[in-house]
């Protein structure tokens, strides 16, 4: 069992974010005798996945959909599909950025000449 503070430090999430994910039903906690939240291994794994997928740029609704699937091949396939879509989006954004950089570098070189 882990406390909200421990998980916050472990996964780089704020306690507020963890409570928010709990309010949304993405993770469950128990309580100790002092009414502090305690998270079991399943909750810890879900929080790890949420933190990882959020850092990868996935939206919370998409993560909710993924986590609603039973553990196993279907969930892993959905995660890979979502990450692949995110990668394609980032590659497209990167191409737009490269074109803009090339355009403005060219203008800078012409102005300097």
C-alpha cells in the first residue's frame, strides 16, 4: 500500500491530480485508520499508466477508454494504436515546424545579404 504523497513523488503527479483521477473513477483508494488514502498495486499500476500516457500527450478521455478495457491484448493494442496516432500527429507538427524554420531562415539570410 502507498500513500498519495508517495505516489505523487513516484509518478510525478500532484496529489490534486491523483484525487481528480479518483473522482473520475480511474483509480480507487482505500483508507487507513487516520482516513488517509492508501493505494494498492492495481491502483498504483493504473496511476503509472495514466501518468505515462498523459506525458505522451494522450487526452484523459482516450485514457479513460483505454483503462475501461480488460487487461490484456485488447488494452495493449488500444494503447499502441493511440500512441501511434499521437506519433503521427507529432511528426506532422514537426514537418510544419521544419517548413516554417526553413522559410524564416531563408528570409533572414536574404535580409542579411
